[in-house]
């Protein structure tokens, strides 16, 4: 089945659709020896080159699609390379079987919590696209008095420098003294949006953690700086929520098939979480539970 070039390259993790469309306009992509144009479609028999380098058909058409969850600590940046030499999230991640990790949205330097990463660029694009209205839920510790009127104002909408913004939901979550915890939901990914909304009401965010992205909730036992694979029914559910074919319906690579067969032969009692070779960090086998958008909603 023929598909547009930018969709195939994005799914293989070469870049975002928008970025690849720019490459096509610049003449950097060729198909079967001829410069590709926007709108061109390809199938498995076609030969593609990027910057005159051949692209692997296996990566384009047969790569296993992987998704991991990462609990980002404060102090790491979400870029691949940082000119200031700060640690990036990619230094803490395993090497994918094929392709490269694409992060679903970013968190700023001083925000911790859930980041979804995948080798499937099309899945990342669907999860981030505004049309899909994926919830982002954050746990926020606020310094200062928060009144019911302020909470309603934040639900109704506030004009920021880059346009109107609001919380789709906001609920109190405990705390004592001047510091109070709240859970808030937004459906956008603008820079520092949660912090700026609170600051518009004259209060300060002293701690900010993302605890959910769309249908995926941070596993309760996923420690800061560690990652875990998303597999099985949870992975299928994520694809379904993104409006895509479930991952289990995709053809896995041979190595994945062998791993699945080995798992079936192994007695359940002998199964242990696999140790990560990356700086001694291990990945948890627990799957995230699903829950409503926000407690008390």
C-alpha cells in the first residue's frame, strides 16, 4: 500500500512530518533516483535517499515500533544536544532497536515527570497534534493563597503574552500552610504555560510534575531518572487513542518474535524485570493504570 513520503519517514523516526516536508521542498529527498516532490507516495519496493544517503528499507517498513515512559528529573533538558553542556534526557535512555527516540512534547529544565518517547514518528505526531486534544495533567505545588475565584478565573481563561490560555480542569490536592497542591489539566503544550497561568494570579509555582499525558499515567513505582517499556494492551490502547492501528497488529521484527517466544517458554515464577545496561538504571515491568482525567472530576 502506497503512503506519502513524509508519513513513512516520520513513522521511521527520521523527523517530524513538518521537518520532512521542508527537506522535500529543499530537494534533499529522492525516490528511485529522482528528486521527490510534496505529495509523492512510496511503497515497499521504492528506493529512498536522504541527502544522497540510502535509507534502510527495514527501518522504513519493518521496524518494531517501541514506546517507553521516562520519569524526567529536574535539571535535564529535552534536546538531543545542549550547547551549555547540561545533561539531556537521551543520555538516560536505552538505545532503540531501530530508528531513534522521538519525544512526545517537552518539559522545561525545572519541571519533572512523565515523558513518552517512541520510535514511531507518526504516533508522536498524532499525540502532539492539537486536533487530538490530548490532556496533559500536572501536579502543582503553589506558594500563596488560592481562592475559589482565582480557580474559576483559571478555568474560564486568562490572556497571556501569546494568547488566551486556561486549565480545562483544576482540583485541590492537599497541603498545609502557604504551600498547597493542585492537579491541573491543559490540552496545549505552550512554553511554561502552567507556570504562567498561575503567575497571572499573583502566586508562584514551587514544584511542577507532569503525571499524565493523554491516556498514559505515570506508573506509581517508576522512579525519577528511570524508564519503562509500554507493551501489550497498554501500548495497543495508546495507539487506539491516537486513532491508529494497534501496535500488536503491526508486523514485528524477527528479534521481537524470538523474544516473545522465549517469554512464553519461561515459567512465570522465574520472570524478573530486565536490568538496564544504562548507568545501572532498571526498567519497571508494571503497567500504568487508567483513570479519569482528574480525581474528583
